[in-house]
C-alpha cells in the first residue's frame, strides 16, 4: 500500500460572522439553507491580526437526510496590506443523526464540527503561492452566535 509524503502547515485562522440561515426548505436534493457572511477576522498562527473576512459571500448548504450538511462556500479575505484572496470550498458539517429532522423543525445544534477543503486564488504577487496550494479547514460553527471559526492548513 502506498504512503505518500506530505506536510500540513498551519498558515492562518479565521472567524466569520453569519446571518441567521435563510431556509429554502425541502428541495429534490434534501434541504437547502443559505448562510451569508457579514464579516470576520483573520490571524496568523502567532495570534497577530493579518486581515479581515469581507462582508460578501456565504454558504449555500445542502442538508442531507443523514444529518450532514454539504458546504458550498465562497468568501473573500482582505489582507492587512490590501490583497484580496478569494476562497471556494466544499466540505461537511456534522449536524448530528437527527440534524435533518431538527432543521425541518427549526432547530439547529448549538455547535457543530466542520471539515472542508478550500482553494484560494489571488492576483497579488505577494500571495501568489496560494494559487497552487490545497488547503484544509478544521473548524466549528456556533449557530446561535452566528459564527464559524477555522484553523487553515496548507497541504504540501
């Protein structure tokens, strides 16, 4: 069995504030719920603030019958020096075994773990390295507070 070499490096963390969900309801692909970004902060592994999450973008989530939410996220980060980084990612949020039924009843869990795989693009020469890198998000959403927090790792 093959074992491939790789490295994972913690490159930044961020939080994003979210609107309360716009529940589209049951559609052919299960339940659709949209969460829109209202802002956020980005910081380096040492805790220094290095940017902000702009108040654009969101998550156009599909909630499956097994209680998993399938992420479909678009977001823009503005770095401390003015560069714009565009992130697109998919992943899963675990709403629990009754997540589907609870969402239909208007109940969200207080917290839920998230795992996602962003790609980031920029036109900035200073951050061009992100264009060729796969990232991994390890995070959590706090639905009642309307906040999501991630540690972001570069997979090399």
